[in-house]
C-alpha cells in the first residue's frame, strides 16, 4: 500500500530521518538521504511502533526492507509521532543541507497526507450518518403511510356505528 509516513531509522549508532513510501505485510520501501548497505539490519521507529528488518535492495535514495515480523499498515499509519526525537549522533556537514530540505519537504507532504486522511475519514463518517438518517426517515414515513390508511378506515368504521 502506498503511504507517506515520516519516521526515524537507526543504522548502527546513527539516527536518520526517513519517509516510508510503501508498506506490505512483510516489507517496506523507504526513502532517505543515506540508504544503508544491502544486508544491513536497521530499526525503524514511528511513535512507539518499532520495526526491525534487513535491507534487501537499494536504488538511489530508496531501499527495500524485509521485516522480521508481520506489519500492520493501519497500525503504522495511525501511530502518532513521539513529541521528542532520538538525538542525532553527529553534526551534519554543509553538503547535507539540500538533502535535509528534501527530507523536510517529504515529511511536510506526509503530514499533509495524514491530515487529509483524517479529514476524509471524518467526512466519510458524516456522509454515512446523513445517509443513514435519511434512510431511517424514509423508512419511518413509509411505515407511517402504510399503517395510517388502515387505521383511518377502522376509525371511520367505528364512528359510523
């Protein structure tokens, strides 16, 4: 499933900002500025959720990760970010500025997607409530119409005698 989820990744002793682009039941496609080497093990954190996996492939700034456990797309997307981040182990050189801006842009887009997803869920709920209430109103009117005609005839018959 295609997503944009900003997260943190630990490779050896370094923490890096990453964006998860794709999730399957056993793997992720991740984008970052310094893709780890094929075969290395990484730890990815999103809020309290921790994913440990092995890098299967790299292509440019993207890499594929196979996790040791099954992944839940819903849990990953719904997990809130932590208020504080793990400390970076080393200062970044000047050449990483552009890469950091690109990653910040991806994180901003991911936050927009999260807000859009929550708005869409709320809108869908409201539409379902309105449709449900409309259908209930139509059903109530139909039942009233069906029962009021015989009741009126019975009432008229009782008045005549």
